[in-house]
């Protein structure tokens, strides 16, 4: 009998002990109070004695040759302590997450609007900004390549060429045809991760010639290695200390912040602080890949899919970043969670002079979900079937094969999810009581008119992979220490707000039966835990914490078990007390420890995966997770304004570890999806970012966020995952935009092929 | 500088002409913080109680320039000038409405300023306090730059005729929550002068008045009778207003965005008229 099973029965077994405790209960986050009160420290709140302020000069052009950089005037300004350009980078000139193709500072060529060119450290932030503005840069402006379709034939923007990756996927018979064929062209815009908190950092030089970077990193070890290579230092002389992370939907921070900071601290020997303006943030960090998708679906007369053909073009922006991963997800999930015997996909990620694209929750999977669900609606319309019915006839299940040739071995309750959202009650129409109180599209004091409002219902099914794909070594290490009846967890997995520290506490509470568990802040002196992305930390870091805690448990109980001549498995720990199965033995954890400290460190490394081969085939994914969303929208068909009334979500979660946190993750994901569906699109005509501010880039407010109804959480444990749990954050983001688009289609009868949905796409022209 | 009366404020501005007056600061301080504006000095208007309320004068309301949007959105004010209250309620989130003022909306003169089309449709007058005494001018003269504010002048009051007739303000934004206007329409019915006045905001640098459309629709209304119009007339009025505000370019087809904007203005104008006459 394992301890986990013993308490996994749920909250009722613990009802007597008061506060929530252990897995399966809504243990509250330790940071929640400080965050609510505004006292939780973020990077922008850091301070060091004698610090200098940094400012970064960024390119106003998306594509230009730099003919001259003159820093003399800026360097001579009173208060300016250092000015650095590409010439002052002592280490590797190029860096990048997957491919080293990005310079720290643009030297001879600018490849996107906002690319860093130089950085200044001065004794006052205004002085630094003025000095940065005083740096003389002469540009020879070049024609930007901003249409990804033209990138193939355009002059190379980079020595590596314009094609970052091409994946052809060939599965089945290319000559197969269906009785019914539908085609579609879909476009997905550029969503910004728009983290709520400012991007900021503090670099402090060390006496040994190294430097410490205090940043809201989500992958501290990778950031450390990248920084060390650019600084020309061994990686043990650079330390990344993770500060409070104010929201992370993708990678934090932009390397254009930490690298200049470190260089300036090393150059001046003083601590240097930088706080990015929102404008810089919009220009610098990675966005969701704008994508163009062409699809052709073949089906038989009963609506069963025969063949899916697709061309997928991702606009990667100027540098490769993680575009290769996004493309792999897009190609592998091009047909969605449906059984399709023949699939042919061509996927490309190309370089342009547009703002950089990279890792943003659900990358690749979101774009294709929009397209294949658009196709399913088209198919339903052509066959005269209900949209939910045509989906139901094709759903994937455990044991089916993905178009990559990988057999789905994890739970895949797609049909059950779809059935749950389809059969859930619809939200009531507003009753006729008081029209002025209806929340119509356009808002409370808006222009909505009940007579022009149409309601629509739409469905979408989505899937994403869990953990890094294609042979990424997904490993995490954690240490657990027990002393004085308390436990401490040391793990470099970053708490980004996703709830990892809460989960780690719950795991240790369960395994060791101690209530008080502390999770220490992360830094790179700890063993690596990898990036906080793709639901990794629940799996690998949670798994490592569990193993380490179990090792400590064995150390704790072994002597006791030996003394009483029973095996460790016959002892249980709860509420700080150790008892034997027969109740004969009863002692406390503190007493057994007798002043000793117990430590254990463990790793969790899931089974390896393959890279997709030249036909897009291979077992590329460790795990998959699925979601069904039903959207109900109101559309003002004259103004084209849309309000999402309700999103009903059914999700495949493996096992519920923390019900409250799980619901919060789904609500957050769905809201981000609504933003993608209706308003979030960072416009960059001719490569120049327009209106990079939170006024110019609207995001959902409380009034835009729909009622989120979680109608079903399917708890079918994934046997290979620790606790059987699946990552929950990304798949609602992936699925909800497609559901909103389907609902707008149903309300207006318009095709809706573009995200975000523009008002003109939701207007129904009066019959004349 | 924090003067406590209008006279003190005018004197402070006269003493230091490069100083910038600041009320709610929702536009100004954002510009200062982002480094776009570096005023030599600020004259804070927050302590001048005489411009934070309103009074009545000869069938008009004299609104203080320091009235906040939050105050204008309350029911007592809405009973007085419903369209302005509606505009104030739609202007940004509560934090902005608590700080931002009527005078600030006029002084910023942003194309998307929510109060501006209402003031234009009401043919409001603005009263400027200056070193040489007060002067009053029509809001449109100020906004169009025909008669700009002179150095040392301070926006003190806004005079609004009380019409005791229906008036509406409708705004279209990109989301359900508060947002910048894509287009807004203010419409007032003035039975005493037998006029319908309409003003369209956010589609041009200043609010636009489609005068011909106003006259045309005023001619259709039976002022002594029911004061209602057929749906077709409202629709035609909407098209008329939209075509006037977003005119055809000779020989060029309107870009899709302009077609959508025109459709939005038409729908808003039609709905505004329909509601005012309902």
C-alpha cells in the first residue's frame, strides 16, 4: 500500500484535520496573500547599494544595414558610466534557445523593429535613456520582408537562410479521396504573451569576476548558460537568481534584457538595474507565431474523415528561437484529435523582418486547432450534420494512431469530453425583465441593441503534448530535507504562478506526513529543473520531489521498522505521527528524527522521444492531453461586436491534484483564448509594431471574460506520469479560440477564417 | 503649485507661463512618466473646489472643468444631461473615471475623447479664465483650433443648455469591457429650436457634425405631434450621417476598414435616433 493511495481518496479522509492538506485538496498558495496585498516582491522592486540604471537603444527600423555607431557623445554625458555595443561582447557573438542565430546587439544588420543595438549604464534612469538616445547610429534602410510567403524567394535575411525548418508529413495513401471535400484558408494573428508585470532585472558583479543576474527567469539554467557564453565566462561564474515572476505565458525574460544587464555590470563593476517600459516589452519578447494555413478535408458520405491535406506556414520573425518546436506541434496535430487514415502536411517556419515569435502557451497547436475545427464545421455544413455529430464520428481514442505514426497510449477520452460539453445545459437567454440590464456585445454602456443580437453555439476539440517533444532531455532534480518535524524542498523549478510550490508542498505533506513544508526560491546553484513550460513541472519536478520525499521517508522509517521487525510499508505517517498498521507502534516524526537532518535528492526523467523523421514520422511525444470546449456567443450582427457568454469546458486531467488551482488554470487559459479569438493581435504593418501599449493592444477585461463552466474533468490516470496527472494549462488556451470562432460561425453564418475575429467578419449584411 | 482658487491658479499660470495645469492627470501624467513630456512646472487643479461641481445659470448648467467622469456618471447628473452621463460612464475603467475630468477630456482633445461628441452635439460653450478676465467660446471653435486657448488661460467651466428632451450617446469599442471608441455618436433632440443635432466621435481628429443629415431629419419630424419616425427614415438617416462622416473618395474604392467604419457609424446613428424618438 502506498501513502499516495492512502490519502488519494480525497478531502473527506482529512476532514477532521482542518486546513487542506496533501494531494487532491485545495491547498492555498503561500504567495496568494502577499500577491493580493501587493507586497510580493518582483524584479522591478529590487534594489542594491550604489546601483546604476540601464537603458537599451533599439532599432526603429525592421530591416536596415548599420553603417556607423558612434557612442562618443553618449559616453561623455555626465553620469554615464558605460556604453556597450556589439563590439563589447566578450564571448559568443550569437545566442539562441535552439539555434545560436541571434546577436546580443545588432552589429551590421538590423533584422526586426526593436532589436537591441547598444546599452547604457548611468547613475539615473533618465540619464541612461537620454544617453541611449544620444548614440548616433547611421542606417541604410532596407526593404523589409514581412510576408512569410515571400520569405522563400527573398534574399536571405540571415546567414542561416530564411527557411528555419520544413517538416513534410506523409501518412497513408496520397491518392485516397473522399466523397465530400471541403477546403479552407485560415489565418491566425500575432498574440502577445503580455505578462502583467514589467520585465526587469538586476545584475550584481561578483568578486570572482563573475556576475549574478536577478531576473524573473522561467528557465534559469538555460538562461545562465546562454548568458555565460555571451559574457565569455564559465557557466559556474554566472548565477541566475529567480525573482518573483509576474506572469509568464511564454519565456521570460527577453534575452535583450539580461544580456545587456550582465555586460554592463561586468564592465562597470557596479550593480545595474533595468526596468523595461511596456513598449520595449512588446518589441522585445517573443510572440505567438502568426500563421497561414491551407486545408483540404476529405470525408465519406457519413462524415468519417478519409484524408486531411494541409500546408502550414509559421512566421518565425527574425530569429529561430523555439519555432522548430512550434512547427513540430503544428504538423503533428494538424488533423486534431480525430482518426484520419491518410494525412499529408507540409509545414514551414520561415524568417521574416516581423517581430520575433517563440514559445507562447500552446504554440503550433492553437493555430492548427483553429483551422481543423473550421474545417469540421464546413464539413458538417456540407453534409447537413450537426457540428458536434460530425466530430463525434471521428474522435480519437486510446490505441489509435496519430499521423506521426505514434500510437496513443495515454488516456484519450475525447468522445467522453465532447459528449460532456454537448449535453451540458445551455445558459439561459436573458429574460425579458429589464433590457437595460442585459450585458450585450459592446458592454454595459455600449451600443448593443437586443434586436440585432444573435446567439450562436460552437464546439471545438483540442490537443497538446505534455513536456518537450522530439528527443528533448526532460529531466528535473529535487532535494527534500527533513528536520525538526519540518520539511524543505529545494528545486530549481520556477513558480510562475502555475502553482508548483503549492504542488510540491502537497506532495511532501502526503509522503512524509508533515504539515509544514517550505519550498525554497530557485537559483542556478541548485541542480537544473528545466523550463517552466509545457506542463513540465507537474510531471518531472513533481515526480522528482515525490521520489526524493520517498527516499527521505525510507531513511526515516528504516531504523524504526528494523527495530520493530516490520517492513517500512507497514508504517504510516500522518499529522507528524508515525503509526504501524496494527496500531502497536506510535511515535512522532520529531522524536524519531532525534535532532538529525535527513536529506535526499532525486531525479525524474521520462522515457525518451524521437525526432520527427523526413516523413514527419516518429514517437515524438511523451504525453498528450485533450479538451473539449463549447462556446456560446452573442453577436451584434450590425456592428460585428461579439460577447462570449459562456465557455463550457471538459478536460482530460489524469488526476486532480488541487481542485481550486486546476479550476484557476482552466479559467486563465480560457480567458487567454478569448483574447486570441476576439481582440489580441499585435499589428506590425511593414514590420513596424503599431501601438505597443496596453491601450493599443486590448486584452480581455473582467467584462469580456465569459462564464467558465467546467462541466467535466475526466480523471483517467496516465500510468507513465507521476501521480497519473496531466498538465492542464495549455490545452484550454489551444481549444477555446476555435470554439469561439465556431460559435460566431453559427450565429452569423459567415465563414470566420481569421483570428482574432474582426468585426467585419461577424457582420451580417442586410438582404437587399 | 497647488492653488485653492481659480484666481490663484490663473495668477500662478501668469507668473510661470511654461507651467502646465494638471487635473486628473490620466493623460498628462502618463505622457510625463513615459518621458514624452517634460513640463517645467505643474499647476495642480485638484484643490479648486469651485470647478469640481456644477450650478445653474439661465436655463443652462455650468459645469466645473474639474468634474470627474465618476461624478458625471451618477444618476442625479444623468437626469440632467443624460448623454454626457452615458459618455462619462463609458470612459475607461473605474480608476480612470475617478480621476479623469471633463476639462481634461477637452484639453487633451483626443479623437477618442468620449465627452467631446456629446459637447459638440449639445453646442456647449467653454469658459476660459485668463489674466484679462473670462471669455466664452463654442466648444467647436476650441476643438478645431479656430480659436485656441491663449497662454495663461485656464479651462474653468463648460456651459451646457438644458434641453429637457431625449438625448443619447452610443459608443462602439473593440471589446465588452471599457475601451477606446472605434466610433461614437451623440444625438440630441432640441424641440425648442426644432432641431436634431448629431455628432460623430473618434472617426476624425475632432467630432464631426453632419449638418445636412440633421436638417433633413428635423424636417421629417412632426414637432407638434408624436415626434416619431418610421424605421426606414432612421435607417436613411444613419446612411446619410455615415456617408457624410466617411465620404467616398472620387475614383477610389473605400478600403474594407472604412466600409466597416461607415457601417458602424450608420448603425450607431440609426440606433441613437431610434432611441431618442422612442
